[in-house]
């Protein structure tokens, strides 16, 4: 009885002490700035690549498309497909 309780306690303590990883990309913006240096990080707060490129200019940084961007309007600017109903007449 003592051994299983001790094993569960050790597993619980080990899982609490493990470092947690933060989310790298924010799903709110389509473009992220990847900054290189002693501390490498992502800044996901840009709405376009040119806007990000202006910030990255002169820095050790690169603009990347956010793979986790949650676009509420995925087909903005693209007209929806029109489905035509075909009426079948029986003779």
C-alpha cells in the first residue's frame, strides 16, 4: 500500500516541476515577426507582411505567416459559390 502511494506522489511532484511551454504563435494576427538574438521570440501582432517588414528592417528578424491564425472570414474578398438548382421535369 505504501509503495503505490509513494509512486503516485513522485509522479505528481515530477509533473508539477516540469517547465511549461508557452504558446509561440498568437491566433489573432496573420503575420508574425521572428526575432533572433540572445533571446529568440515571435511577435504576432501584424496584419500584413509589408507592415511586419517595416518593423523587421535593420534587425535580426524575419517575417513569417502565422500558421495558427484563426481567420473569422476565411474567404474575404472571394465571392461565395453560387449553387444553381436544376429543376428536373418528368414527362
